[in-house]
């Protein structure tokens, strides 16, 4: 087997295929990919809620004004690996979970991956860190380590940038229906 395909296969077998299917690393993935180099869609069973969190904003002491909080943006997770970040046309970055409003979020900030039953978050060397904490506890003080994946508990929240909180949860029947319509 060609070295690039073998490396892509090994990464895929460990659930570590990069968001772009390995194109940035020069890998040729064995699984078919979409036109934009994105892994094929999977049935929507999970969603990510993207919140504007005033408590997180207060702790971050950001100079940039926070937008008005409201209902979350609900993003269907139709891929096994979802990039969290900000859009960059010049660098061809289009994250699955778009946090462009929050300039404290790096373009390629973090990666969410699943094995089908559990979700993991990995900081991708972001400038301001990725924080994980339970909904029932205080806000987290220390970022997760860049590189290794951290499994998310049912009540964990992901905090990035100046005000962004992300909640990964099972999709409701209505959300599944809307995503497949």
C-alpha cells in the first residue's frame, strides 16, 4: 500500500482523520470524500449548540464588545470530525462549527470527533486555549492540553474565545427531521 494511503488508513482507524481528509498533510484518504475534501456525511444523531455566554465573557476580560446573548445556533453534526473555528477565505478554512463572530477563536481552534457513541475535543494549538467544564460546576480555569483528545462527559461544556460556549448533545427528533429534509 502506498505510504500516504497507509498513514491515512492508520489515522482513520484511530478516528484521527483531519477535518480536510488529510489533504493539508498530502494524504490521500481511502474513504471517498465530498467535493470540498470533507469526509462523507453520517446520519444526524448529534448537534452542537453554540451559545454566547455572558459569564464566560466576564471572566475573559475581553476588550471586544460581546453580542447580545440569545438562543443558541444549533449545528447538526453530520460528520464524525467537526472543526471549530473561524472562516478564512484566504486560507480556505470553513469550519463545521463557525465561531467567526468571536475574534478570540482561532481559525482552526479545536476539533470534535466521535466514535459514534462518545464525543472528544482536541485543541489544535489555538491562541487562547480550549476549556472544558461541567454545566453543574464553576467555569473552567485551565485549558485542555493541546494535542491529545479529551472525552466529553454528558454535561460538559466547551468554552472557546471571548464568549463562545459549545454544548454537544443528542439531536431531538425534530432536529433530525429538519437536517434530513
